[in-house]
């Protein structure tokens, strides 16, 4: 997985911390560290901290020290047809077509953050989804996008 260098506040630098990058604040426009903080992060993407590093720098926006970290795209929980559900398999994600917005699985089957066609690795197959519409057999899976 591709690791990305970034700066985060100390309370967000613990290994395993997950955050969604919301974009660059206007306050950062003139900062000399702007590219190091924001350069490789994609707006709207969830990341997980994989390593805390040195050095610390003083952030003009937060008026305190921030720490350097390595992050990568965070795993995403989705619903998949059983024929694709094999741990460590590499797949091209295809969203399940469903309009049952009241279903308790709608968020992972349809309204997840993953774009259709994204290449992913299945990290874990968590369990069967009992579809109220009696579609094909579905499973909850944890995917790591590339």
C-alpha cells in the first residue's frame, strides 16, 4: 500500500487513528509546510495512521506543534456478493444496486465511500448479510483500496 507523509495534531498521531481529509484551510495558503501537510492527501478520502515520525513543527493555523506521520488509505466496510469474498483477493469494486434505503445494511452495500471501479484487496470477510430483498448471498467485507 502506498504510504503518504503528512502532519497531524499530536492527539491524532497514534497508530491506527482514522481520519477523513477535508481539504486545505485558507489559513495554510502561505505556509512553508503546506505541501508537506496537504500535498498528497485527497479531499474526502479516509486515511489511517501507520507510523508516527519526527520532526515536529509549529503550525500557524493551530498555534501549536504538529507531528509528522505516514498514512495510507483506510480500509472500508462494504457488502459484496459471495462469489467475490475471499480473503486477500484483489478485486475491482462494483457497488450493489439497491434502493432499499431503510435496510440496516444500505450504508455498507450502497452508500459507502468507495468509488465503483476502485482496485481493492479484501482484508477480511466479516460475515453474511441477510438481505431483506432476498438477493444473492452477500457478505460484509473489509476492503483496502489501492
